C-alpha cells in the first residue's frame, strides 16, 4: 500500500547493502525475498538490487525453507 501511495523506498530508508551480512543473516538474501524481481529488482525498493543483497524489510516467500544456506553453500549455489 505504501508503495502505491508514495512510491518505492530508497535503499537508505531500508538499510540496503549489496551483500548479506554474516553470520546471522546469511540466508536473508534479496533473491530469497517475497519482494524480489528477477534479474536485479525489488517491488518495494528503488534501483538495481543485488541478488545477494540484504535490507531491513526482507520477508520470506511462501515456499521459503529455513536454514537452507548450508546445503546451498556445499552445492556452490551460494
């Protein structure tokens, strides 16, 4: 609703960084967020977004699998 009324958030407003900070937030990458838009976008944050980025309004999609990052790391899909 906020986006429809006021436009997208700036990266500064959501504390966006182009990488996921270790160690607690490793799994919370932009490409795993409810708002992610392939290839480098976000439905609620303006500008180009890194798939490995992170921000303070990250939300999991419905099919999110918690703690999947160790297996992804072993497969090289990190």
